[in-house]
C-alpha cells in the first residue's frame, strides 16, 4: 500500500519536473523557445462530490491553488504541467441526516493536461487576445480523510485519520475482500475556461474543472456497516465511534451489520475552480537578468 508520505514525494517530484522543463528543456533551442513557455499560478477553491452530498456538484468550498507551467506550440493548443494543493470536506450536514458522517481531507495533485483554444490565441498576426478553451489530462493525487470528534465529557475536539481505523472492516479477517485503501490514486482532470492576453507577456484566465478519481474512499464512506464489536476489537474504540455516529443524533441507535453506509457503485470526485495568471518565460528570464531584454511594459 502506498504510504501517506508518498503524497509529499509526489509534490516534490512535480516541482522537480517543473524546474527541469523550465531550465533544461528551453536550452535545447531547436525544440522550444522561452516565449512559448509560461509560468504561473491559479488560486480558487475545491469542492467534494460523493456519498455524503449525494454526488452533488454543489458542496462546501475550501481553498485551493496550483502552480502552472504551460507550453504553447501554436495558437490552438496548450500543454500544461501543474501541481496543486487544497482541501475538500463533506457531511456538513450529511445528505442522509441519520447517518451523521463528515470528513475533511487535504488534496495534493500533480497532472499533465492538454488545452484546446476555440479561437487562435496569442500575440501573432491573426490571433485573438482572448479565447474560451477546454482541457483534459491525467494525474495522481494524494488524500487523507479525517473526522472530528468531540469528547462528551471534556468538550475537547480532535481530528482523527480514518484510513488506519478501517471503519468498514478493512484489514480484518471477517472482511478479507476489504483491504486498506491507498491514500494515492489516479485522477483525470477536465473542464473549461477562458483566458485573455492582459499584456504581451501576461495572460489572465478563469476555469472550472472536474477531477474524476479511481477511489470511493475520498470521504472514507463506500460499503456497509460492520458493527461496533468488530471495530472495537481491531481498530479500537475510536474506530467504532467514528464509523457509526447515528447514536449522536438518536441515543442508543446503532446501524445493523450489513446496512448500507455508502454507495460503492460510484467513485468520489472533486472539483477545482479559480483565477489563473501566467507570465511568458522570456519576460521572467529578462527580469532575472538571465535572458535578452524584453520590451518594456509587462
């Protein structure tokens, strides 16, 4: 199983790839030119789509951001490498009230994408200073769902990682088909946006995108209840408490073993939307004194 720490390795690898493309590849002048490369950021929000909000695209918004490196071989196509960081949450309130589950999770994402510009976009003759675009890509993301617990005796709150607890019987001999899920998975980003040449060197934009994932455990909810006795034995008392929280609404109520806890026929998704700003690499290199002087007026 991939360990949680591997998500940080993913982020570091993405940063190294960005540096390699920025510094090494453009040196091969026969392949790239600095004015074909853009470096930038995106800032906005992330939302969760899954069991705890009935797969709704409308959910609690948490902050998110990305680092972007774009290559523009022409005025119709753009290739992008991105690394992102943010947070998602769900269950405030739970879509099924009596279930009473909730979570939050950090998201670390790395992806490569291709964009198609509906209008020829750029600085050249015959190009437009703005264009709508669509994009699709492939990547990996790390996550780590946690739930909040309030001690009824002291009122103190604490956050607990859910994957190690095996809240649906993962890792127990009674459920050999339920292994502990990985905290790193594939993702397919796709969406649409619009971008505008604010100046010769600076591009502003806005985009909205979905992230299809290959996991149903972004929220730690997928299959059935397995009973407090089993969880107490293998995961401890906190596993039993956080796996079945209905009794916090209805004292004494316990969901029967085998009752549906989530819908394992549908994987979880998340979204990212935000404002983007990118700057051509020739302008950046000029500002750093590492390249020819660019025209004044960014």
